C-alpha cells in the first residue's frame, strides 16, 4: 500500500489515476483547484484537497496533511497542466507566466515541499509532452506550453542526479495526444488515438514499478508522430 500524491485530479488522466490507485487499496491525496468531482466519488482511500499548485501558500495545505497524517510519501505524479494556444505574437508575458507557474514552478515547489517526506524507493513522475522533446514535431500556437514541458524534463533530470544518493527516483513521461478535456479545449474536434483511461493505466503501472529500471529518464509515450 503506497501513499500517492496526484495533481490535476478534477478531470482527465488525473481523475482516472486517482480512481485506479484508490481502487487498488493505495492512499491517494488528490490535488486540484476544483475538488468537486473527486469528492463526489466519496472513496475512503481518497483525500481531496483544493490546492492551486501555482500558489506557494496553497501548497502548505499539502505539507500540513502529509506531516500530520501520512508522515511519508511513496509516489508523486505531477499531472496538472495548463495550455494556452495562441499565435506567438499574441502570447503575452502574463500568458507565459501563468503557464509556467503551473507547469514548471508548481512542479518544482510541490516537489521541494515533499522532499523531507520522500524516502529511499520513492518515485516522482512528471507528466510532460512530446511537444517538449527536442527534435519532435512542434505545433504552432504552443510556444508557452511546449517550452514549459521541455523545462520540467530538464528539472527532473537534474533532481534525479541531485537525489540519487537518497534513492529517490525522478522520471518523466512525455505523452502524445490523449483524448482529454484539455485537448478538446485547445484543439476542438481533434480525435486522439488514446483515451484518458488508457493512459492512466500506463502511468499507474509505471509509477509503481518504473523506478526499478529508470532514473532521470524521459520516456516517450506516443503511438503517433508526435
């Protein structure tokens, strides 16, 4: 039985992941700005916290819960993401900052706050995108999103090196297109080859066992190009 923190659990992959872990008897701390959908599950293994990971003060809710209830964390899945689809000349500095606050700074701050609770054998999995992979096909309009997803790849590689002596593994899954609400909002009408439930199943298994084989690695999880 693991103690698992998952961000971005209000819908899509994060919502499916929370159910998967809880239904297999793991303790889940489900973090999202809107916790209504998770709360409606009324699952005894899920604790839902309404947290904006881009707000350092809000992250204190996570610290308070873990320090008072769990004492340790086995798995963190950084799944929360923000996407802005605009031509480059129309993307404002505020757009860039808002995307980076969720996709990069939030990942860094939550990880930093949980370092005292991560032990040998813990696994931190960051969900990136094929758009953040050097040399992959890039899509116009995603300058802020794709560059942020490249940034967390480098961050994870660095943390894997910095914490290898403590036995904490950091890996990245760079996903291709997955049929989620966020994808539909950014690209209306586009049909992805993979459902949120299918991808959640893959991430679930990798989070539990991938750290036995990988550390500081980026796995490209895509059945299409990109």
